[in-house]
C-alpha cells in the first residue's frame, strides 16, 4: 500500500495523531477549569446548577454577561463535548480521503469536497464556541443565529462533501457491497424518502420553537447540547436529498430538490411569523443585559424568517446554477414517481434495477408477465 502511494498512510496517521492531541488538550482544559474555581463563580452569578456541565460545555465564557458593545464579537467559550465530536468527525473523513486514494486511485477525491466538509465542521465550531454560543442562553436572537448555522449552513456544507459516497470509495470491495446494500435497502429507503425527511425537518423546526420546549432549552445546558445535535442531524438528513449526490435509493431530479427547499422555506417563514407576532416571550437565563425578553423573541422570529429564507434561497440559486451547467451533458433524471415505480416493480418481480429504461427492458417485461401469471393462479 505504501509503495503505491506513500502519502496516504501519512495522511491517515497525521489525522488521528492531531485528533488524539486535540482531545488530550480538551481534557486538560476541562480539568484545569474544574479546579480553577471560575466555573463556580460563573454558576453563582448565572444560576447554572451543574459544575460539570459548565466545565464541559461552557469553559472560559464570561459571566455574568455585560453590555453587548464590549463582548458581542470577541467572547468565546470552550464546548469540549462538541469539539471532541467534531475533531473525531474530521479525522474520520480525512481517513476516508486517504483510504479512497489507495483503493480507488483512478477516482481522485475532489479537494472541494474535503474543504466543504471541513467548512461545515468549522461552522459548527463557531456556533458552539463563538460569541453566538456565549450569548445563546441570555439572548434568543443569538440562539436563533446559532440555529440557522447548525440546521442549515453546516449540514448543507457537510453533505456537499459527500461523506457517504466517500465511505464507499474508502471501503474494501466486500464491505463496500454490504454498505451499498444497507444504504439502498428498504429501511433507509423509507428513512430517506423525501416526505419523511421533510416532515422530520419541519417537526424539528416547529417543535423546538413553538411548543414551549425552547424555555427549557434556554435554561438547561444539557438540553441545549441535545438540541445542537438534533439540529445538525436533522439538517444532514434533509440536505442529503437536496444537495447531496449520495448512493441512496432516492436520487431526486432537480425540480424535486427545488420543491423541497421551497416547502422548507415555507416552514421557516411560518415559524418566524408566529414568533414575531407572539405575545409570549421565550424564557431567558439570568444576566446583566438590559433586554426586553418579548422584543428579543420577536427579533429572533425575524431572524428565522428573513435569515432562514435567505440561506435557503442562496442554496437554491447554487442548485440552479449547477443544473444549468450540466443540463446538456447529464443523463435524464428520474422523478419520484418513476423511482417508486421501479422500486415496486423490483420488489414484486425480484428483478434487479437496470440501467436502461424500464419499459424497454425485455427481461423486465418477462418478469412482469411471470408476476401477472402468478397473480392469476
């Protein structure tokens, strides 16, 4: 392996060496913060009850937070839990890049995919450790900005990095076949069906903002951590269909992707308008900020409406530009109904999917006739 491409082993080893060092540094920082007394001082002023939660997710943040003009763009915190997960994700992806270069040397993995995936992880770092995260329990507007980053921007960049396709290229042939069967099997086919993915996205957006759940999230550190994870996963679930070219059974035509984005924009708009017109303020954690909770909630709704729609519109413009560039050379795209028809036909007849059109396949027609004869009997 090293004789074919000696740089690949070094890339894999380097990725996991840096990851191990990074996690060791995070552990040292948490240990130091636990013994420094700063966490106890912060908790006594902010009302936080869990010493360990403060050290693991908000080490280094200032408390109580003072005037916005002084620290709005310079404040930071160390969310060790989020950073550890992101470091491991980056190392795993770079490992895939290295192994793909060995197992599929004829298919060089595009650098733009790697940069997109790492950019998505960087957005997660900003949303969990930057000034947005420092203020996300005392300002609903900051919390909402973090939401847009975690449920839209970061997932779109991550899935544009094609992590599932990289997983196939990096796997040996036998494992690759098993993974492909799982990705295109019945369970994941239902899981990634466009209506299911869209419903999950809508449920996360509406459920977290309009059910009173946000009051708990704003005041509980661990609830906020779970919320961050759910947002990223729901976003990746949705954008795997919209921007991804992953080896899934559902491969949507461009108009179908645009339609999904348009419906998601409607969900964001509805949620933002309800928050803007609401009379109930989201509960904020104690702070020294002189901010009207109701005004802050309504401003957060405006951010959801205009900011969310702007992000979705930018993604849609990117999809349209990409479609215009390949429209003359790309093969004909299959719509939802055609994919469902082929899947149903394959299930009942036992025939494998064919590259040629279903109606022009003699073997497919013969299998269909045998199925009809079986029904008659």
